[in-house]
């Protein structure tokens, strides 16, 4: 009986070690997955912040009275114009385009990319309109489209980051 008892004790101890090892591995894997998800969330948040900063700088430059902008018809989108900037505006355009590419690189959801591209197109249309109009003569429709695109992007980015829906801010609708 003592041999059988020793075997049972050894098997139970071995099962305990195997179960303990498996649980440790499982917990480490879950911990690694949470840390990985947190790192990607931080990367996305930083990328979206950089995109929004580049977008704001692009629009601010577009509205400068001294901005020199030209526009030609878009080769693939017949109802849209493509803006071109002088040397002073080129860094804003390049930073904006680079930030768009970064969003496309790190975004996990197609809706975030779609709304980002929509925001870029709306900003480009304001810049293209600015090519023929002074900053004071730009129509409110261009800006309504721009602010709508911005709100859509913010909502999509917040959803992807796992944040709650954007709170309504009185006067900022």
C-alpha cells in the first residue's frame, strides 16, 4: 500500500506542478496581452493627437491673410480641387499628409481611417477655396463641412480608443 500511496502522492504533486505552471503561463500571457493593448492604445492616442495638431496648423495656415495657395482640379475626383502651397505653406501640408499616413498605419478600425480621410478632404477643400477667395470671403458651408468631419473623426477615434462617447458641449455643436 505504501508504494501505491507514494505513486498517488507523486502523481498529485506532479499534477499540482503542471497545473501551477499552466496557470502561471496563462496569467503571464493575459498580462502581456493587456500591456500590449495598452501600449497600442497609447501609440494610437499619440498619433491621433499629432494628426489633429497637424490638421489645426494646416487650417490655421490656410486662413492666414498672407497664405499663397493655388488650386487645380483633382485628377480622380472631378468635383474637388487640389490645393498647392508656396514654400511657406509646404511644411504644413507635408506634416498634415505625414500625419494622415501615420493614422492609416496605426489605426485598427476602418471607420477611423475613413473619417480621417474625410477630414483631410474637407480641410483640402477649405484650402482650395482659399486659393480663389480671401480668408474673410470663405463660405460657412466649407467650415460646416470641416467641423462635421472633425466631429466624426473624434467620435471614431474615441470609439477605437475605448473612450466613452464625446460629451456634448454647449455652444460647440
